[in-house]
């Protein structure tokens, strides 16, 4: 009697089936990895783009340093020119005043005797006129005071006198002349101001 043969079942082959989602994720990682630049070895050469950026940065820094130096030189030059201007601003005026000084010296040279008193007075008057002409050319003019109403913006009262011959607050005498430089007051006129006696006829 023969024994029936055992049939062996075929071996199952293990198949690794990836899901569609896993495949897509792997493809995405691969594409991202390909898009990223390869990391350079710290001891190796740098990429050409980085070297160009460093070169441009050095150029810009050099331009910055040059601009700072130029600005500092300009500031020093402007300050030097300003000081020179202040130092020599009155050069033209002084040249004119030296002419007046020369005339005064000549007048004093001829004032050695009493006989020359008249000519000395005439010479001093001419010199004074020349001085005032020089000052007028540079914008200096005298403050009107005598016979004018007292103006505290250009007059300074040094005394008050009582008189019925002039109106109240009228300038009757000038102790020292005042002057304007263009529209700016150089110094006020020192004046005597009139005040009418009490009970007098006040026509002001």
C-alpha cells in the first residue's frame, strides 16, 4: 500500500508595495535635495557668488571711508574760511580809515604855532567830514536826535531839564551822538530830554 505524497504549499514571496503617498514624499525630498546647493567644505574654496559679494562689500566700505574723509576735510576748510572772513572782514574799512589817520597826522604837524590855529581847525573839520563819508559808504548813519521827540529805541536820556521853550519829551541837547549800521543800532544817542514846568502850557 503506497503512502500518498504530501504536497508542499508554494512559498509566499514578500512584496514591498509602497503606497502612493510614500512615493510622492520620497520624490519631493529628492527634488528639494537637488535644488539645494551642495555644502562646501569649510576648508575648501568659497562659491564664486559669495566672493563677488565680499568684493562689492569691500568696495562700498572703501567708498564710505573716502566720503567720511572728504566730509571732514570740507568741514575743516569751511571753518578755516569762516575764521579768515571774520579776521579780515573789516579790511576795506580799515584801509579807508588809514587815509583819515594820515590827514590827522598832517594837521597835527602844522599845529605847532598859534598862527596855524585857523588852518588846524579847518583841517580837522575836513578830516572829520572825510571820516563820516567813509562810515556812510559802509552803511553807518547818525541817529537823528536834536529837536526830535524822545525815542527810547534809539535815544538814551542822560538828564532831564525843565523848560517852557520846548515840548515835553523833546530832545534839547545831545551829549553823545548815536549811530545806526544799516537798520541795526550801533549805539544810542545820549540826550537831554525836556520837561515842561507844572502849570505851563503843554502843547505836546
